[in-house]
């Protein structure tokens, strides 16, 4: 019995680069969610680093989208948001670095689907 000529074999017909694109999208989404949650949690520390720790009576439960934060003076708000953005993208970059260099490069030591 011979095989049919129209048999679909994924490893031979599926473009290999799509697995890398899928992995990139998953790592990007996961790193952005982690950075979003962490940057909201460290907002008091970011405000303190910007020199505006006393801008609000309590930073507990405050995010950059909350009405209490939006009521701050425009210059103070802009400085804290700028520093928060730097923290956000530093965390995104850290997760990428951890995944592609440490985990994938050193721990796995092999190609995806290789």
C-alpha cells in the first residue's frame, strides 16, 4: 500500500518560521502582562524615585489610571508616568532577556522543534 500524494505532513509543509513568530507573540503578551501588573505594584516606589512620594496621602490601590492619580498636578503626573513607562519597558525587556538568553539559550540549549 502506497501513500497518497496529497497527504499533509506538518513538519514538511508548515512554514518553520511561524513557530518562532508564535513563540515571540506568546513571550511578548506574557511579558506585557507581567510588566503591567508589576508596574502598578511598584508605583509608590516609582513616585518616590521621582521625588513625589508625598504627592498622595496613600498610594495603596492607586494606578496611573485612577481618578486620584489623574487629579495630581500635570507636571507631577507627567514625571511619574514617564518613569513608570521606563519601568514598564525595562520589565518587558527583562522578561525577553530572561526567556531568550537564560531559559531558551542556556537551559533548553536546543532549537524549538529541532
